């Protein structure tokens, strides 16, 4: 009936060092009135609706905190067949841990992460659906991440940790950054994209994706399309000494002032080989690719 009830029970069962494969089945719509943290390394935890045919909604309604769910201290959480709704006021997930005990968040089929919004008073104005820092791994296998809004970096996902962001499927659609970079994703670490759609997102720079300092992103599949950036990189903005390699997938129908498909800045590197496609993008300069 409450997330706290489930977390407390898992802690009681594992505080002696035991671990289990837990399934937390949500049996009704929940107004989440407190920040709930999956923190102690209970084992593997799946959060889902009890009846997959009738997905339940967990909606943020906490007046005292700017986030809904934490995945920290070695927790491994998978989310499927459930709706996580930020109520246009809360960040959905915070992922953070230590190198010796990395945390992991996995989004699977049937999950919908929506309406997350960064609080203007939040010191971290990034990642409205998922914010990951330090030792954490985020994997998107399916589901939908939509209609989330950050202020600075990563309308849907901001990942600046030491692990890996992996996107195998799903849809990251209609997210935005009000005044910054990476309408869909801001990445400052290792990333691998093999499938899925990053579509209809917007930011000043990098409508679909922005790669920041030291990022290493490899794209072998998927679609980055219909994203917009009034300034640089409608589809992808490679910034701040990052490396992006496109050997598969498609970057198409994006719009940006400089670099409709891809914009490459400063000492960044963009590599295109194999079966990657850049097509039908629009810009004032560099419809497909703009180097500056």
C-alpha cells in the first residue's frame, strides 16, 4: 500500500547481510508524500504494478522534498509496467553510490517515466526523470520517458557518473531543457546506444543528446530524430573534449542553427563509419554536420 512499507520490510529481511530477489507489486495508485530511497543492498528489486494489464501510478506529492525515488548505496532497482509521474514538480529518480558498491537502475517494458520537473530552488538543475552521478549504472531496455523538464542539463536523463549509460530500446520523447544542453540526454561518461528512439526533444544546444567533458558515446543502432536546438546541434552536440562514434542507427529530421544533425565543438571528436545514417536535417550552417 505504500513504498515505505515495502522498503522497511526489505530492510528488515536483509539487515543481517542476507540478500534476496524482491518483487514489489504496487496494488493501487499512490500519492508519494515522502522521498523514498532504495538504499541498503537488499539484492535485486523489481518495482511493478501487481496487474500488468492495469498499470498503477506513483505520483510525486511531497511538499518537503524535490525528488521522488532514490537508488543509492549499491541498490539494484528495475522498473516495469508502472507509471512514475513527477506531477510537474519533482525529479523522478536520483542514482548515486560509491565505487565499491555501485547502484543500478534499469527501465524495462511497460514503464512510463513522465512529468518530472526540476525545482528551480534545487542546486542540481539537471536530469528531470533520471539524475545519475558518482558510481551508478543506468540501463534503458524499454518503456517511455516523456514530458520531463530540466533547467540546465538533461531534460530526461543527466548522467555524469563513472559507470555506463546503456540504451537498448524504449522511447525518450518530448523532453526539454529550458536554458541549457541535452533536451533528451546529457552525458558525461561512457554511453552505448544500440536501439530505441530519442525523438521530439529540445534544448538550446543538443536537442536530442549533448556529450560533455570526457564523454565516450558509441551509437550502433536506434533513431535520433525530430529534435530541435535553436543554437547548436539539433540531433547531437559533441562538446567539451568528448568522443561520439556513429556506426549504426539514424540521425534524421533534426533542426539546429549550427549543425542540424550533429555539431562538433572545441576539441571533441566525431567518428562516422559502418551503417550510420545522417539525413534530412536542417540548419543555417551544416545541415548534416557542423564542425567549429
